[in-house]
């Protein structure tokens, strides 16, 4: 199972004694708004489970997690990967290299590719239990990992904006609620449904239950026929107010921002303007990667 692409680095399966080192690797790559990874979160990731994107994880077979170490035995990085039975594709689920070292990240990616064999492989396709819904690689925060993936034959795709807003700044003063609220299980949190007075649905949003005082705005959508009336601002305001009432002190949001030109149904120009005007700041861009055999 040794790898020879980078000096004397070797690979072996993750062991229980690696827990603290791996959590430190994850912590070093943590973005603002993301919770500190705990042993319980790591155990879920190792077992192939996640509270977000759980349906995609349920399609997978046994997840493999390996570490790479130097000749002294010091762990330098970790990679988790699996084959998806449905289409036979390989998946690199998560990967962390010490000090964002490109050589180590390249060794991790190369090792996973060698174990997965000649097949299409996707990397950073969906969220794992070690993050709060981080569906993609934050390329500004982890540029060396991006370069390592590209050096091993992956092609990247810019998919999401990663946004952040503190809740200590003033919130909208509209008398809420304007939307009906119900619980949802995946992701854990609430759905908000905005309707006309006659019951016609005009918009909806999904927010995540705060974790470590961080709430998530998963999505917000206003029916195209009802845009331009300020409904998105009303709905977003209720989302922020609800999260603050539930104990959140900050909010993160993911905006799928990869619509092809001329696709008005998935165009996010108006949504991006709304987020920007409501105090959100873009902290990173989230990319996914694919390598064809």
C-alpha cells in the first residue's frame, strides 16, 4: 500500500490512535462559520454517514480512510474515498494535508486514485459530517489542494458561493412571521413557506438548526412570476430573525452559482444581489472536481 510519488511518504489505513492528529488536520483547514470538528463528527464521517446529504451517503458502500506518514511515522495527511455502486464512479470524499502542503495533498489524491482504479472519480461532490454542509472544496482557503487535484488529472468546476453574515448587526424590523414554518429532518432545521392571502405559494426557504451558534441558510427561492415585489427580502429577513431567536450568532449560506448562460430558471443574479444587500460577505468559492479514466 506504499506510495512513492512524494519522497518516502507511505500510506496505511486510519487507526484509532490517529484521531487527534486527523482532527487537528481538519481544524487547520476550517473556514469561518464552520464548527470545530469533534470526535463524534469524525466517527460519523469514518462510518460513511452525514446529517447533511445523507441520501447520497446512503448510496455508498464501505468508506475507506487512509493516512500518509513520513518515515518517522508522523501522519502528514488523510484521505477518505469510496466506490459508488450505482454508477461505478469513485469518490474522494474529504482530504486534508498538513499545512496545506501541495506535495502531501498530491500524494493523498494519487493514493486514492491508485486504490480506486481506472474509473471516473469525483472529488468534493457533497458534504461530509466534518463540516456544516460544505459541499465542495474552498479553493481560496485551500489553493494547494486545488493545485494537487489538478496535477493528478482532475478538472475543477466552480459551483457555489460560500457566504457569511454575523447576527450582531441590525436585523429587519418587519413584523414576522410572514411565512409558515415547519420542521424538516434533512437537513435538520425548518422550511418556510411564503403564500399569498389566497394560499397561492410564492416562495420558500430552508434553514438549518444552529450548531455552535451558527445557523445555515440552505436555500431561498421566490417563484419567478412573483419576483420584483420585495418578497425575497421579507423571506430572508424572517430566516435571519428565526435563526437569531434559536440562538445563532452568525449565519452561513450556500448559493449555487454555476448556472449556464441563458438559463433564467437557475440564474442567481437576483439572489446574489439580495444576499449582498442583506449584509452577507463572500468568504470563498466551492469547487468540485472530476477525473476521467
